[in-house]
């Protein structure tokens, strides 16, 4: 989302979350010739391969153009990549991704053009 406060001020929010839950029901293999996938028997004692993925990236950025080619940036970034927990629901995955961050950074950058 971009919000233009004035012609020289901008506020931008970006967010991306990938939440995947996968459950093992059967094994398949690609056939040697063209055709559908072929079922393969699951070996006894084979490990359970259920998994989930919860990756979150959030950024809030403020930009103020002080003069041509001179800007002030204030940026907040937060991100996470949680380990596999397939028994959780999607709401819990999103909440945990926000509260158990790996990246939590606040940056201020001043870019100023010297000369004429």
C-alpha cells in the first residue's frame, strides 16, 4: 500500500506471508513414459513427512524528498521463518510468525546531494 502524504512525502507498507500445511497420504513416482503419476508402496516404519511453512516479511517505509536527489528514509522491517509445526491452524501460524521474528530492524538513511 502506498500513501502519498504530499508531493514529497510517501508512506509505503508491504507485507507477504506464505503459510503452507502439507500432509503425507501416499507416495508417487514419475513414470518413465508419458502418463499419470504411479503410486508407490510406503515402506513400513517410514517417517511421517507432514510439514508446515510459515514465512512472513513486513516493511513500513517513510520517504521524504528534502530536495532533488536528497531524501530521508525511515524503514522498519520485520520477518520470520518458523520451523515445521503441521498441527497448528493457519491463524496460529500467522500469529507465531509475527511474534517470533528473526529480523526486527529499524533504519534511518539520509541521502544528500552535495554541490549544484
